[in-house]
């Protein structure tokens, strides 16, 4: 897998005629992943609100005037029960998110317990807890954590326009600690925050030139939430919203330059048409979050997803798809 992509090469991919780009991305996809299969994941907010970071898109920030109240960390029993429900509904991966700058030591025992018990259900485990120190990453790995999500959000150049309480390098440092602990990296970003195509090129370049491509690349469309900096910005500047064709282009380029990564349609999917989602799958997206809610925002819902899958002839992916598919091809 190439990790030496240049920004110029990535920009040239974005500039391809749309149908040519999607066709090329689809060809890459079917050479590295099962056809017509999409991984189902479930995301649960295990600690909502009260985050001291000032991420401009997030209703859970103390800087936002969203009316969201801070809650305590969920009990492990409740998290495991939710994981079992997710598994029964067809999810293969269970992601647990906490609105923190970084986890405190007093919370680590509960987090480790959640990981080990969810893992024992036969689910892939993922957590997103903010920034990690090396020993925290190692303890999570020892408990059985499969993936750690820490999005870079946008390009290095645009980052300070979105968040001021931590730096782009802080993000990269956490990703390096996660990799060093032997945990798979899950990292992506958000489109439609007023960024330019050059920013989208820089965002994908930053991911594709990491020492290893992320195992999962979530690509979100901004869900504008009243009371957040970016949500209010979109009300005043509606043209900042990314259009569907440009969003699909971003998915397609991600698939081409990171061929073995799971490319996940994440936030914003609830407002996408069936046609837009179908083109995203054609362009190489092969993972979605199921359920009615993503942390604090709405999601498409299981019944709507089931109807879409039936219409498109898509099946839920089981197990660890990339490795199993590649082994079968050898």
C-alpha cells in the first residue's frame, strides 16, 4: 500500500470526470473487498456532554449553546446490554464514545471492563475517548480493544478554523500511540464545514501518508446543530454545505488511495437520498453506522437501512472482512 501519495496526485484524482472517478474507485474496491457487502457498526455515547474542547461542529462542547446537558459515564452493564442489542440487530462492530478531552485515571477501570465484556460477545470493539497517553492505549489494547477512533477532522491548514483547544499534531500523536500499542486506527473527518476542495485534498493526504493507512476511515457530512459555531455558520452561509457529487468524489478518492481501509459513511447519512448512498457504495464505501442515533445526532435507522440494502442487493458484512477476503483470494 502506498503511503507516499502527493497532494498533486490526489488533486488530479478529484479532477477526473465524475463517472471515470467512480468507475476507477469501484474497480479498486472489488479488488480488495467483498462485492455488495457493507459492514454494520453501532455507535453508543457512553458519556455525553461536558467536553472542554471547542470543536466547532460538536453539540457536546461546553463552548456550544446547544442545550445539551452533561451526563456521567454509563455503567458497564448498560453498555454491554446495548452491545448485545446491537449484535442481535446485525452489527459486527460496537463503538463506544465519550465526550472527553482525554480519559481520567478514575475512569480507566470501567472502560477496560467495557472493552473486555463487549469483546466477549464476539463483537469488534472500538472506542473514541479523546487524546490518549501511551500507557492508556496499551491498557486498552491489553483489554482487547480492536480499534481506536480519533478523527483528524480536516486538513492541517484548516484545522485551527475548526478547533483551537488542541492542535493537528496532538491528533497525530494520539494516532501514533494507538498504533504503537497494536490497536487498529480509525480516523477520518467531516465534510461541509466551509472547507475548500484543497482542504479535502489535504485531509485525505494526511490520512494516506500515515505510516499505515487507517483500518477505518469515517467520512462524515456536517450535521448542522443550532448553537454550535459551524451549525450557525451554515444557516448564514448555506453554500458551505458540501454537495452530494463532491461528497461522493471524496469517498471515491479515499477508496483509491487507501484501498484496504474500511470507508465508512457516518454522520449526515440520514439526510442523504438513496441514490447518493448507492453512489457512495459504488465509489467504495463499505461500512455504515446503524441505528436511530449517532452519539447525539439522528441516523437513518435500522428499518430504513434494511429497505435500502434490499433495494440495492447489499448484504451485511460479517466478521473481519478485509483479511478474510484477501485470504480467500490467495
